[in-house]
């Protein structure tokens, strides 16, 4: 199996290259930036470059993208060129090359304003059935790219799987107030309750998508850590999250106290991964229960792959207010 991985210099791209090479698969990594995990340097917006890279490829894992942190530093045209035109080039060349499966890495950010309930209302229960309401050019272009994947499946018969991943980046949060209020690992541990996923689990979801793509044909799946919450707890989550968490994990407060950690006062959304676990046979390992086990045993809460990859950042520049431009 020959696998083309776009964005191979990036966080997820490198993780996929590492994993597939360990599985003795033939991998071609492409990216704008050179790295030990990138075989061809070029832009996916350049169709001849994409065509040359696609030769003999069986599977495409399309992770290359401009991200939310680029909204302040890149033009809307840049987002269209990379996230839409780049995806279109890959889809067209994949069809011409007879690619067997195309896996597109999208994001839960596409849901946008659908993720934010008003004060006093229940937290949002986010499944694949929720209609996206993108709130920036990042969300708009990722949603458009998802639609292109569906179009190419319907009209050209290309098996396409869309993985809408929640947060897995190791960088600090882009909200200054949150960075100042919570220890970074504390914040990420909290997020594993409802809006974060470990990169090792993201990789395993891609591997399952490769296996299932031809059988499924087309599908969209939320890829996030398995949440312990149910619909019955949504109102309380958006008013008093610590009480809900304590009801499910009575010992969490003592473990948190030893770290000088604290729970978020409110949780306004819950990403639901039921469909991915059912249809892809995906079995994520890293969730909040795992966090508590690690705290109890004095172990790292994230996968070894997380620490191997380290932090890459989104910009080559340094900014006055932290890791992101303001």
C-alpha cells in the first residue's frame, strides 16, 4: 500500500508518517516546509505538483491545512487556496490515479456558533447531525472542503472518509484568560472530558478510516475522546460542571488538589464520538478516566507519541501576547 500524506511536516502529518513507516507501509510525505518526514516540498494548490506526487498512490491522508491560528496572519485568499483549491486538486488527481480511499482531516471547529448555547441553557450535544455555522474563514473553507469530498464520492465514486477531529494540539490555548487561569496540562485534562483527543487516538482513527473507506463509501465522523457525560447532564454542565464531574468521579477532586488543579466552572458543549466507534470500529484509549489513573500512578497523562512529536507551533514568528497573534 502506497500512502500519500499531505502536511507531513505538521503535527498530525508527522505522526501518521512515523506510524505507517513503523507498519512497513510505503509513504510519500508532502508539505510546503521541509522536514525529515517530508519527501516532496511543494504546495497542494499547485496541481502539477499534486499530480506528480499522486503517481502510484493507493491511499490519500489529507491533513494539510491552514488552521484557526492563521486567521490573523493569512488572507482569506490564502485559506481558499490551501483548504479549498488544494483539496480540489487532490481529489481530482486521486480520481485520475485510481486511489482506493481518500481520508480528509477536518475539524469540529466547522460547527462554529452551533457550539455555544446561551447562558442557562443546556450544553450543546454535538453529533454529526449538527448543522455547521462557521464563524471564520477557517470554518468556511473546511466545510467547503468536506462538501467537495462528498461531491467526488457521489459523482466520481471516490471512497471518502471525513474525520472531524477535536483539539489535539500540544500548544497552549489561544485564549489569554484561560492561559493565565489554568496550568496548561490542567486545561487539557479538563478538555478530555468533552472537546479534546490524544494524537495517538487521532492516528488510530485514520488507520481505521483507511480500512473502512471502500466499504463505507462516504462518511463523516467526530473524532474526540469518549465523554462520560449523557444528555441528562447537559443543563447542569453549563451551570456547575465541577458538581457533575464529582458525581461521576468522586475522587477526582483529591487527585486534582495534589496537582493544584481545578475544573472549569462550566462546560458548554460535548462532542459525541459514538458513530466513529460504531462504524469505524475505532477504540480511543485516552479519556478523563485515563487522566485520573495517570495522576494516581504519577504518570504522564498523554500518549508517548504526544511527547515524541513535541510542540511545533503554527508560526515561525514570536508574538508579544504568547503563542498566537492578537
